[in-house]
């Protein structure tokens, strides 16, 4: 479990529009994700990340985690989910940071 998660209630949250995360923040997060994916594609082409290696598989899993977090926040924003959008974006952000750390060690 992540530190601080024990204090998050299991009750449904307000729609994203009623939280401190707005559409602009979500749009910026998606744009950042797109830049990250473009950089990863470039590293694959350059041979820095080799598909099928442990590092590549870890990056792939983290990309999925980030995508899931962003999609969850979007679904809450659109009223399609009662998930916690703050936690969803925190998971996406953590995945971004982990990918960055892996790539710095490339």
C-alpha cells in the first residue's frame, strides 16, 4: 500500500468537476503522457530500449499503469466512474516518475 492511502475513504467520490482536478490538469497529464511515449518510441528506434528485455517489459507495464490512471480520471470526469480521481492521477504520476527513473538508468 502507498503511504497515506489508508486515510482515503472507500466511499464514492464527487465527480471530477467537483474536485480540485479540472479538465485542464487532465489535458496536461495526457499531453505529458504523449511526450513520454514519443520519447520511449525514439529510445526503441535508437536501440536504447530493446523490446522483450526486462527494462522494456517494466516500461510497458508502467505505461499501462499510467494509461489506466489517466483513463480512470477521465471516466470520473465524464461521470462514468465513482473511483477516486486524485488517487488515479497519483498512480499515473508515480508511473511517469518510475519510467523516468528507468530511462535515466538506460
